[in-house]
C-alpha cells in the first residue's frame, strides 16, 4: 500500500500517511488539518543480491547506509 509524504499548509509540519484508497484523506497528525500538500519523495527500493538481501540487511539485522549526502555512510551522518 502506498505511503505518501505530505506537508501541512497551516502548521508547516511534514509527515507520512498510508493512503489505501480514494476515500482515505491525509490529515496532519500535529494539528488535525486536511489542508495538506503531497510532497515529492524518493521511492523505497529493496537491496539486490542472490538471496534478495545483502548480509548487512538480512533478517534481524539493520543496515545504515547514510542519507546519500557527502560524508554520510555506514556508521555516521554528515547532518549530525
């Protein structure tokens, strides 16, 4: 089911919402308003490999690959 990113127009809060069908309405979790704008976001993808996952992201394990900005990577983020 699609997970979309929204920004609330009145309070400028950014959030994600699961929209299952056309009758679902995104509502800001901070102020409850429905005046929200859908944001562009990067679609999630699954890692590739012979088993469909890499050893660092296999069942029960967590992989941190950074946010993609220069200086980010496993074990650190340039934003901090």
